[in-house]
């Protein structure tokens, strides 16, 4: 029987919110054929993001390739956000160990091979710095012809979360993100400000992810970690789970409002290093991305409840 599911590669730096995003897409296995989960340096060092990726794939029984990813950005030194994601990157949670092996190929070749194999139908979701993807575009100039669309948790048109202007994933590897937006593939960019429309109160995040299921140990630990960090340590009132919101917008584009915009990345200016300069397109600045303006929070919460429901059954 022909597999009519959408072929998908996920590029990720798990990471607490990456983990919730992968739990979400895995709950839609009937629609998506996850061909690869490619780890990259980012939230924590590559040793931890790659271990988390392979353990998570095994824990969720996802039969896919795990390419060997980049340990640092294309040009710059690695920068992590360990305190943002806790020890090991999963808010202190230890996924069961596994002897599952990484693919013998690098992530950029895995992406290319899967894209060619899917004959132009492959979709890509990026949840971390896009080093692997940038290398893939550089190593395989025809890759752009084989990727249908990219959803990327990246950037901001408002305030940053690293310096005043930059979002973490772009800040860590700005050259790589510039390559991605210049690739010619349709890019749906879910930035900090658009994702924030699905920000959750403490009560909401804790009740949603502590709902009883076979993954509640993991989701509950992560939700409590995020809430404690945001509210008690950082004095915020709202918890936006960026990678999870991005994945929800990818799976359910009808909940999201995107606008065609022009985006370029600030590569130099120290105070604004990594800023995504998002503006209305004009003759000199043609639209090169779809920018997330907002998403429907009520639907996002329902989608999250359905995700937990999936893990009650399966
Ligand atoms: C992004 O940076 C990481 O800390 C998160 O996993 C998310 O991908 C938010 O800026
Ligand atoms: Ca991430």
C-alpha cells in the first residue's frame, strides 16, 4: 500500500521545548512520516542534544534516521543556554539509555538523501540553530529543488531573548539562518513575538502537561521546570513553549496567521548581533519568508490536550 503520509525531517537541539514539540509531531504519526531527527549543537552542547535526540526517538519508538549533526556554528564558537534547559538539557529529566546507533551519515547528507528520495515532497521543521541545514544547502546546491517548505522556530520582529534584539537560535548561528532565508525554499518563520500569542499562564501550562498519560513523567517535569524558571527565577507571568507552538502551527496551519515579509540577519553590529530584521517587502527587499503574526491560543491548547490524550491511549 502506498504511504500517503508527509515525509518530514526535524532538525533540533533538545532542549525542553524541542522535546515537547517532538512529542506533538509523534502524536500525528498517521499524517507524518518522520524520516530523520537530526540533532545540532544549541541549547546544550552537542554531546547532550544528540544523546537526547537518540534517546527520545527510542523512547517514542520513532523509526527514523538520526544523522550526525554539527557540533558548532558554521563560523563562530559554540554558545549554549544550559541554564535555560537545565542539567542535560531536559530540565533534569533522564530519558532511558539506549544502544540505538546514529546514522553513519552526517545530518546534511541525511537531509539531502531524504529530500531527493521524497522527490520534492519533503518538509522540514527546524527547532534549533540551523547549522546542519545551512551546510546542506552549501554542500548540495540543488537541495532547494527538493524541499517543499521549511517551518523554523527562529528570530523575532520584536524584543530578543539573548541580547536586546536577537532570538537564541539565530543568535547562535546567524550566518546559517541568513543562508536558510536566502535558499529560495518557502520558509515559515515562527518568531518569539508571534509564538507569544500562545503564551500560557502558570495554571495552564501545569494543568495541560501534568494530565495523566504514559509520558506525564517527562511532560510534567519539563512543564514544571519551564514554569519555575520563567515565573520564579525570571519574574515572567507567561510561559511560551516556542518549539511546541511552532510545531502546532506546522501541523495545523489554519490556527496561524502568516504574512509575506523580508528578513535579513544582522551579522556584525555587536549590540544587535543575530537580530532578524523583518520588514514589509518592497522592490529592493522582496519577500523571502512568511512571518508568523499570531496563532489561535484556544486551538493551541486544544491541540495540546489532544496530544496528551494520544499518550493516554498509545
Ligand atoms: C529557542 O531557543 C531555545 O532555547 C529553545 O529550544 C527554542 O528553540 C527559543 O529562543
Ligand atoms: Ca530548540
